[in-house]
């Protein structure tokens, strides 16, 4: 990774927002009761619960994998399974954590754009009642998806209706939920209302390292304190996790950060449009640009720029923007793409 050029590899590569760092410094003053019983942790959790409409409360953890595993653990018995897209983070990017820690089978479904639909889920229910098969209980989606696409409110409502009709619970991996709210120009509560449990990500949106698990259905929260502790996610100095979210909530920073990141992705997509041999793999709906490039162009660009080839085996790349990506950085990268693509095209 070049120390002087902006990384487009992941929004995880970005540093922390200055407001978050100030909040951490402020939270560092004096002593505070441990394990989330301090006033700051309780106050911030209540603010997020109000924002999401989470009747079962909001609970902080250290990272996204832990948030997903904890959230799913509230919804499953050992013989039950999770229907998810084949490209879902829980399926391909968490080293089998859900299956290893929970012992619950994942039932992946091939999708074209990272989205599940009732029609795609239905065949996974055919083995219900067969004692030889893990029984589908949870539908897990990501909002934003792993391909940068967003479920519309209508699509979420259709999933909710299908889940209700088929005795399924709905889990949303919301590592980039803020980006979805910015893209759809809707309230967080509108996105959260369709879920039984969801996560609300802070790390990819300016935090140092903080995620939240929100329980929308109160009846699912009774075991959460014990499961969080058992899964090694009960922070003794919880105030430092809460402080990060507190900073993101103040003045709607979570939304302005996400909106800016999305805008930079759109600017990048516009900036490379028309470059020889380049096409968009998915529509740009959040802070991700998926593009198809000639292999030689990918190799040439990666000598100077940091980004991922995605997925392996295809000539698809993922360019991610973040809350701190500037227009100048985007324009510099887009110019490099156009210049090198033009040179290779002759």
C-alpha cells in the first residue's frame, strides 16, 4: 500500500474520524463502572435503540464478525440453519465463524447481485420436516450487500412478508447500514423495521472499532447478556465502544460520513466511464464501485494503487471509498485508470 496515495481497497483502510478520537479522549477521563453499566454506555445504547426502533435494545461488540455471530445466536437452535446469499460475509469472509461457533449450518443461495428474493429462498425450504436435514430458520441478508447493492424498502418488505408466512426470522448484517440509509434517503428505522435482529456498523464509517447488535423483537433478547459474554464480546471498558457511536450520532455524523462516501463512489464511477475496456459489473448504489477490467490493466494499476480483485477468478475489481476520501483523490485515481486504459488500448 502506497503511503502517499489513498487506498481504494476497503473503507476499513480509512483511519478514524477526528470526532471519534476526541470522544475517546473525553471518555478516558476518570473512572467508570465496567461492563456497560456506566451512564455513557447506557445513554448511547438508548439513543441508537431509539433511532432504529429496537424494542429489544442495542448491545455493543468489538467487530463485525462478532456482531453477526451474536445476532444469529439469538435466533437459532443447534439443529437450525441460515439461508444466505452465496457471497454473504458470513459465508465467505468470516472463516466459518457462524458454523464453528454456533454449529449452525449455512445454506447459501446463488444470486446475481448479492440480493435474496422470496423466489430464491423458497427452494431452500423443501427439506423442512426431514430429520436428516438442518432446518431453515433464519434468512440472513447484508444491507449494503457484498456487491455494493442496496435492498429497496419494497424488497425488504417482500422478504419480511415471506419470512412471516414461512415461520422464518430475518437477520440483517448492517456493517454498512449507514450507507444504505444514505443511498435510499430513508430513516434507519425504516430499514430496521423489517428485521428481527440486525447489526449497525461503526468501524467502516469512522469508528476505531465498534459495532452494535440491535434486537427488534424483544422476545429474542433474554439470552443476549449470557451469549455475549460466552462469545467473548462483553467489553469491560464498554464506555470506549459507546463513545465512538456517541460521536457518530452527534449532529448526524454517521449519515454525513456515509453520504460522502457514497458520493465519492459515484464520482469515481463517473470519472472512469468511457475508459477503453472498462465496464461496471454492478450499479453503483453505495460506496463501492465494481468494475470489469482487462487483466493487464488490473496488474498495472495495482502496482501503484491499493484495491481488491473481486471475486477471485474473474476480472472484476472492487474500489471502495470512505468517509475521508476526497474528490481530489478520486480524480487522481480515475485519471490513472483512464490514462493506463488508453495506453493499453493503443
